[in-house]
């Protein structure tokens, strides 16, 4: 047992459902007790999703426990097949129902005898992997299933497209700024003259998966999701992959150069140097910002970085290499992939922190007292308490990570967004600097909030006690309304009864 | 579905696939209500992520709830439950020193048959902090019923008069009302009350609402001896055989049963104090139990309706569909029918016809008086079927869980989150306005957006 107050990554079934519901026309069935289906709430609320989340919970209750779930699960799979006509139904248990040790694979086989849709049981261990690992695995599983199926049916196309093309792998629903990143990456590929063969899983149809081998290479922008799929495609078809996150000016250039290498190795003759030069010099403002007087004042400021592998590693490199900011420590909660992280950030920070315990992270922040934090919503919260500004760079997701406007983290527009994020996070530091120069803000204190003296009314002890229970931000308003009411009614002494009579009278 | 028997409510049980929050969500409001408590949810990552994410409960500097996250070793029984829980509870004692630790059992502890009730007394004796066990699991309960499991468990811990030296002094509400008064004044004031057996109210409400309802009863000369739960575990109300108890929430049937069977209390079955009609009926039933003639209640109700008139104009004739989520549905539907709305369907996760008998009777009476057909009550509804019915009926408002709100709005159907009624202050005369404030918000939003157009934002 572990005492836990906060989790950086969700349970496995969330990862599986993120993949399933990212695809077009795929239905997820959760074999779970009532209330475990909050994935639907997250997707509907956080992503402001207009469509009903294609996930149904086949509810496990006492009766089901007594009788066994088989009938119910099979019925629900067949029912969703007729109601929604999905191409694929993915069945997943949750942590809870997985310990029932039922033969779900058998349920799936039985159901698929009567369905038009394909039916798959998500193959993850709910106690050994987290959301990110489960997502990575489920995507691989679905891809493998449809490649095998196409191979059996003889519909697999392995010949390459005539011109250079790419599969972008790992864009999912409920991913941190994924939709914006996807648009930016598509634009980048268009600028490079590379045709986007498929983006998976976001908005892809499972029927298209048989076309995956046609692309010249796979681009996996995020470390957490897509790696297993790319590996599988590489083993199966010798399809090369580029796994460099194009985040920040330097890494974006490195990613583009890697793409160039992969394309030219297959007979193309592309040279992207002029493009990189033009983007870095003229389109992105990031390199210029780094050389501007603003950024000079950030030199040597202390920062700490914490997040998932992708964003924490990229951010550490950007702060250190592109801004001259001193990263005291950089950390990740992807404990299962810690070696990769250590290698990535080596030389860009003093210390490395690998933990999924938010109190350890909080203590490390308090110990260092950095000028700015780049972390998750939890570090933002810690920062608020310590009065240290925090830029949010990674999941766990929050409604604020789904801005309506265009805010990619990747590509050249991403570099601009990152400059803004970094600069705004340090504003406090900049203000400090200006305050030192100009001698501080207006320091006159406000003595009276109101402009007139106290009223003629008296509050009885119980009235006052009740008033003090009202939250501070409305207490003044309640007090004013109550006194107004008392005056109108000719009451001179305000008791708790008067307080509530006033509330009803004015609806305050 | 719409076929209704003329004289009786039409109950259906779809036993469908429906969505509500997990009952462990009660932790979100109960840890705030009981200020000296610590809630330990014994479950998996799935439970933890729910509390953190869907409920949006943020961990503050001094958290008073936590997860005892079950790991593979716990599930496969390689680890000793008692030793593990002891380790965690000692840590909680050291860090927070609460007056009570509430263990919240989950689906997982049910399935692995962890004997929490057996472990608690031993551990309690060893660490010296009371441990209350509530099984707020999704196998047996829905959403707000989590509160029921906790209150039922705590009810067993309320002291008897012999265990307390001065029961009067323990009553925090009475102390508050008497705050700063001389002892003689207090005695004089006690003459304002009728002589009646002690009355304890149960149900977790925000403190201001507790005060309001206590004062409403004081106006009738009825003294509330205590509330379950109290603000502090150490101030739990005294309960003894023959005491009268009344609930304020419709989802507390287990607590009621515990009070009747284990504490030998008399339950006052009443509609719930939601809306002016319900509040009046609730007070009347309590008065009737004590043989007291209520004073000025009809006027009080009429006055409240008068104050709601601006909102009533907005809702009159509009239709509403309850998908079913928090078990407040019957009370809200009854109030909204009285407001002149039409109710298509009342979905509800669980229907205890005995505990809600008076509320159901008031619903029937309200329908008759308002000339409203008796609505269908659908227990354990199937959300997919409901969406088909909503599509056909095109109601003016759907009160629904959070998963369906945005998709319905995108299809031009106004919604209100049922969870808002769980967290808002809706009990008593004065707060009826807050219910209508919530109900009319989508309607007022629609009025404000007349100039926008674009009512449907998905292709058909």
C-alpha cells in the first residue's frame, strides 16, 4: 500500500481509452463498476468535446459479480455493434475489474462471432503500467491487428508512395496541446514537401492502418506514445523512424536534418538547410529573442523543470542552451524510462530528479527557491504557495491546457509560444530588476477600505459569529445588504435571524 | 415510456448502462464538513485519478484525505493488510493528528474481500484514534450514496447521554445560538421551545444552511439537539433510544435504517426541505410528530413563492428531463412541477420507495394539483435509450451528469449539470432561489445569445 495524494499519470485504462476514442468510429467498452467511467467526463469537459464520447461502461454490480460478467459484456458488445456500427470495439477492464480474473479474451471471441465490428481486448496489465505505457501498447496492438488482418486478406500495400511521405504517430485525445502540435507538424511537413500519409490515432480510421507501410518514414514527436508502434513498423517493414521531438529551435533543426537523412537514404535528394535558416532567422522569433536585451536579463536565472519525458527534456535543453537560464534540476515522472531522460538532459542541468511523488518535487523546489518553475499543474500549485511563477509544460492535463486559440509547443510556431511562456513566467524576475533600478512601487498603504465611518447599527454576538462564517470575498457585500435591510425595517440590533431575513429579502 | 397510469407513479427499472460519479466522491464535501477528520480511500489508481481529475479536488497544503493505493502485492495478498494500514495510519497520525480516520472502502476492497470492519477496531485500539469504516463502493452504490455509507457508519459512533456529562454543552448549534448570552437568558429562552423529545437531523449541509434550518424549526418552538454530521467528530450529537430523527437529503436511506434499527430512534418520514413546498411539508411533518400546531408556515411559503416570481415566469411551461445522477431528482422534479414546469422523465440511480415515501406522495399530490401527468421514474436508466428519448422529446432543459452536457448543448439542447445541485445550497425557504438561479441559467443564457444564432454546432 502506498499513501498517495496526487498522481502524475493516470491508470492504464485511461491510456487505452485515449487511443480507442482518438480513432474515428471506434467504440470503447469498459468492464467496470459504476463511477469508473469518468473518462467520458474528462473528454467531454476538458476537450469541450461536441460528440458523445464513444465509450460505454458495461457496469459490474453485485448481481454481475454473483452471476459472472460474461453475458453482460457480450451483450453490450453486440448491442453497441448494432447501435453505433463501429469499425472496432475495444474492451478494457479497470484496475478493479481486472482482479476478477475473468476470461475476457473468451468474451471477446464469443462476441465477435455475432458482430460486424472487429473486437479487441486491450492487452495491458493494470497494476504494472500507467496511462502512458498503456496508450503506447494499445496503439501498437491495434496497428498490429489491422496490419495482420490486411496481410491475411491480401490488402496490405507495402510499396512506398511516389514522393516522400510520413506517418505522424502518437497524436491523441486528452494529450497535452496535441491538437495544436498536430496542425503545426502537418504545416511543417507541407513546408518540407513531405506528404502526410497518415496521422494516428487522432481522427484516423482503422481501415487506413493497412496503408501505414506506404510512408517513407514515421515521425514520433512524443517519447511516451507511439514508440512501440514505430518499432513494430520498423521491424516488420524496415520503415525508418525519426524520434526527435521538434521542440525549440535547436531540436527542431535536428529533427528536420534527421528527416533529411532518412529521405536521402531512400533515394531522395532534399536539402533543408535553407529552410531551417529562413525559419530560424525570419519566421521564428525565438532565436532573436535569445539574442535580445530582454533575454540578457534572464541570463543565469535559476529555474527547475519537471514533467513527462518529452516536455521536461526538451524544456531543459531550451532553457539552458537557447536562453542561458541555469537549470538547477530537471526531473521526470516517467520512472519507467528514466535512463533515456538522464541521457537527454546530461550537461544541461546540475541535477536530475526521477520521482512520481509530488511531495519530493515540492521539497526540491522549496530547497532551491528558483526564479521560475516549468512543470505540471501540481508544480504551478506549489509555486503559488511559495510565490514562484510557474509555466505549465506538461500533463496531467487540466482545462487550461486546452486553450481555444492556437498554442502549439512543437515546430517553429511552437518556439514562439515557448518564448512567450518563458518570458511571462519570468516577468516577476524582470519586475524585480526594474524595481531595483527605479526604487520600487508606490508604497503608500491603504488605511481605510471604506470612505465613511462605522454605522449606527449594532451586531449581536451570534449575528457577528454567523457573519464571520461567510466567505471573506462576499462578507462585505452581505454586511452592507444586511445593514441596509435592517435600516429599512427599523431594526437596530442585527441578530442571526435578521441576517437570514435580509438574505431572503434581497437574495444576497 | 410516456404511458402513465392515471393514479399511480410509473416506476421502471431499465438496469441500463448509465453514468454517475463514483460514491467515493463524497470525500470531496465530507472532509470539508467534518473539520477534524481524515479520509483514507483504500483503492486503486483508478479511484485516485477520479478524485484528482473528475472531481477537480486539488491537494492543498494540509490535505485531509489521501489514497491508500493498493499495489500488486496487496491484491495478490502477499502483504499483510493490517500491517500496511497500520503503517499508513501511523503516518497520518504523525502528520495530521486527526480526531477520526474514516476508511473509505472501494470496489477493490470488496472484491478482494479485505476485512476493513474487522481490522479497524484492532488498529483503533492500537493507535488511539477512532477509525470509522464506510463501504462507499460502486458495486452497491451511486454518487451521493457515498455520504449515506459514511453517515450510517458514524451514526453508530454517536454517544449516548450516559456517556456524556452535559449533553447540552456538546450541542454546538445551541452553543452558537446562545453565544455571548447569560445563563439566565438561555434558561428564559428555553421556555420559547415546546417540550418535546430530542430531535436530531441527519445529512451533510453547509454550515449556513444548518443554521437556517435550525432557525426555521426554532420558529416553531422545536429545538434541534444536534446534526449528524457535526462540524467536528468530537461534537457528534448525542443519540438515545426514543430520540426523533429526520433526514434532509433523499439519499440517506441506510443512515435512516441504522438510526432506527441500531439506535432505536423514531424516524420522521417527511418530504425533503428542498423548495418552499418541500421545506414547508418537512417542517409540518416534524411538527406533527411532536403534536405541535405549526405557526405561520403557509404565509412563509407564500412569501417565498412571491420572491421567486421573476424566475417563475422564466420556467413556467418549460419542460425538463432528468437523466438521473445525484438522487436529488424526485425532490427537484416535485419542486419544478410546482413551479409550473413539465417533467418528461425522472431518471434516478436508485429509488428507495420507503425512505422517499413522503416525497413520492408529495410528488403525486403536486402533480394532481398542478394538472401535470404523473411522470415516469426510471431507476438505473440506460443513457443511450435516454438520449434517443431526449432527441424525440426535445425538452427545454436536461439535468444531466457532466459526460453528456457538452454533446447535448452542441445539439441545441440546454443542460444543467446535476452535480451543481449537489454542491449548491438548495435546502430551506431562502435557498429556493438558488435552485431556480441554476435552473434558469441556461434559459437566460439562451435569451442572451438570441443574436448569436448557430444553435446547433454539429452536423445532423
